[in-house]
C-alpha cells in the first residue's frame, strides 16, 4: 500500500498501540472463535457436502463467523467512527480474500495431510489471525477515523 509508513506515523500507531489493540482484538476474538468453532462443529456434523465435509464446514462457518466477528470488532475492539456499512463492505472484501486462502489451506490440512478437522480449524484460525487483525484494522476500521485519534486533534 503506497504511503502506508506515513499513514502509520500520522495516526501514531506505535508498537505499544498495536500491542494494546491486538490484545483487545484477541479478547473479542476469543468469543468470536468460540462462536465459530461451535458453528464449524455443528456444520461438520450436519455434513453439508459429504465429499468435503470439513472444507464445506470451514467455508460456511467462516463466512457466517466473519459477519459476527465484524460486528463484534466494530462494537467492542475498535473505537471507530467509520460508517458501519462502509466498514462492512471493506471487511467483506478482506474476509473474502482470506476465505479463499484459508479454505484452500483447510483442504490441504484435512484432505491431503489428514490432520484431524478440529485441529486443522485451530491451526487455520491461529495462523491467519494476525494477518486478519492487520487487514481489518487498516482496511475495515481505519485508525485515522478512531474517536480517540479524532479527539486528540
């Protein structure tokens, strides 16, 4: 992204700020992950696509879970004044790209490597969690539109 370094400096996004936000992201993410895991296991049990049970459960639960996670992060993690629907639209594109990558990764772990589907869910969630944080933070919840940042100016 052109000008990313300047954007980071302009909003004062230091390592300390990033760490605090990442911790809030993870606290909220604990609830989001519990919801997503329960949904994943239910969809796995329902067996949406018998030829690819775990992959289908991952894709559908991730899509639904992303909507829930976006709301939770909008409401509790980031104190953003960014328009909710605009934020949701940006998050949709971010999550869609991740969904393609993580579903492919899930396929490899479960159907090629033969990792247990629940363990694969945990690996996928942990591996892509930090990337998810960075993408939604800078695309769906622009820090320059945070209430705290606006009030400081």
